[in-house]
């Protein structure tokens, strides 16, 4: 009898182990709306090449090899102002998206050309009229040009430098204008948070941010956590200005989830606005060094059903419980993941603009649609590099605030205007990192009314070469700059 029972149990066990466990359903985000009306790449290239064939090929080179025309620039001196210089170029080094890869020097004036995307197979076109080059070089006629040098580095490659005249020049200019117009971002922003299910506190805060933009500037300060107290910078400001910043910058770096969530909630209870970024590797469980050193297999990591995709989702989910904790406490967060997105130094920009857009949309959908995090105000933060910001834009449905950072002193008016040219009408523009606080006079003169500034921590705040105590006191006590004690009650 005992043998029979054992035999039956063994048979049942074998049956159970023979039946495979049901496969876990793969979560896939919803289809993203079109960001721009792109033209078919094959048609664009074919049309471009047909027009270029009507011009004179001046130079084509290998990776990192430039062109120095030396004294042989009769072709430039004899050109007409309406003629066109066409540069077809590429970046063959996948680690340099966002960095300068080419440089044009003409009559001693220099301009840098940034890699707006690091796809080696993609060749890009820059078109300059001779008149534009005359204005750039500060010469009155083409005959006054004194030298022409085209440099290439960081994987830069000159696929072709052409001079086009007459009808060919007009055709190429029309072609470039058509492509540029077709690739303009489609804006759908209506002045509301991208997440229609946002908690009331987030909606109230967002309305305040919109109302404040262009009328005042919110003070912000990034904290450090290794100076004896995470309040090191806050105490420095309070002791030297008598005030505290409106915005406290925090960082999930090195898995400081509990500490950041705690300090964010405390700052909100104090009446302030918490702002969280995340220096981490692609494991979402590390720090600054890994944020620069790591990378992904972008093709597999962004393909649902692959092991890398599942790994990526599991990793980015590490912050979810703590952001949910803040939502449960009614705390909205200025959420700035993947900051300095077009810089090229952090892993999230090493896959190029197209991969970044998919990554941003993936996190947004994962956090908002899957996990139901409704307290996040999504801040898209560019670097100070400049270049083709539109290529890195994930769409109005995924962004609430847009901005850039720069450690160049002053109001950085050119950077503001570049962000403003991309931003949908009415979306506030922020200066989410800086080393030196721009003054109201500087922002007025530069026509750069940033909604907020946020000084980086430690020496960026305390070193007098960056910010003197006198300057900080004046700014923190001016009517234009808004401090913690001047914020309304958001609850």
C-alpha cells in the first residue's frame, strides 16, 4: 500500500514538473503619437544626391581627416553671394553623440558642428550660402575671404564638400528648407500636465509654475550628502542670505531612495518644491561614474520580449516604490530623469537621439501608465551643448517642463532662445543647473526669463569665484527671485 502511494505521488510530481509554467506576459507601452512628419530617408537622400551631382565636389575624406584649402580658395573668392556651400557629414564614432565632431574656420572665424545623432550610417547635410559665410566671417565681398579649413574629430567624417551655383544652389536650398519644414515637431500642448490623472497637488503646482514664468524666477539649490549634512547648502544659504531656496534639488544616486524620499517630503511639508534627478548607470543601482561608463545594447534593450528589455524595466522600476511613497503623501515632484540628455557623456545619450526618445517614452509610460505614478511633473533637461535639440524631443505627450543647463556664467540667452524655439507655446522653460546665478538684469538684457535656476552643490555654491555671499544675498532678497518663504500654499 505504501509503495502504491509513493508511486502515485511521484507520478503526480512528474506530471506537475512536465507542464511548463505559463510565460509571464510581456508589458509593452502604448504606441507613441507621431512627433514630426518625417520624410522617407531614401527619398531625401536620393533627391539630395541628385542635386549635389550638379555642383563641384571640393573634398571628401576619411574619419577624423579634415580639409585645409590653403591658398587655393579661388573657388570661394569667385563665388557669388547666392551660391551655396553644401557639407555632407557623418559621425562614425557611436560614443560621441552630442559632441562637436567638425569645425569650420573661415577668415579666422570658427564654428563648431555638433553630432546631433551618432548613427554611423546617417549622413547629414549642412547648407551655407556664401552670403551667410560672408556675414559670419565679417567680410564685405567673397574676394575678401582669407582661408578655409574644415576640421574633423571625435569620429567626424566629411562625406562631401560641394560648391553649387545658380539653379543648382536654389534647388538645394529649396530641398533643405523642405526637409527642415517636414521635420518640425508637431506640438499638441494645451497648457496642462501630460498626465491627465495627475494628483491635485501636482496640478496646483503646475498652474503656479506657468503663472510665475516670465514674471519671476524661482530659486533652486542642489543638495550634497557628503558634507556632514544633506542640509549643508541650505544652511549656507540661510546663514548668508537669511532665506532658503524655493526648490530643493535631490538625487537618487547610489540608491539613496529612502533618504531622498524622506527629504523631499520634508521639503514639501516645509512649503518648498522637491526636484529629483538620477545619476546612475544603466543598472539604475549605481552612481556618477557608472552614469558615464555604462551603455546598453540599444537594439535588444528596447525590443519587448528580450532579456535585455526585461532587465531594463526591472532596473528602472527601482525608484517606483519611493516615488509612490511621495504620491501617497501628496507630494508632487519635478522629475528630471536622463538629464543633459543630448550631452553624449551619460549612457542614456550614447544610443543617439532616436534611442533616447524611445527610452524616455518607455520610462514615462512605465511609470505613468503601468505603475500609476501621478505625482510627477516631467522635466526634459538638455545640456548646454546646443545643436539639433528637436532630434532628441520625445513629444508633448511626455513632457511638462523643458530646459537646459550651463555652467557658463550669465543668463545664457542663446541657449534660452534655442530651447524656446523648440518648446511648445506656453510651456515654461527652466535653467535646471548652473554654477553661477544669473542676475535679473542679465536675464532681462539677454531676453532669457528662465522660470527657475538651480545652483549645483558644494563649491559651485560656496566658492566666491562662482557666487559671492553678497551676490547671493542680493538675489535671495530681491523681489524678482522667489524663495521658500514666498511660495503659496500648494495643498
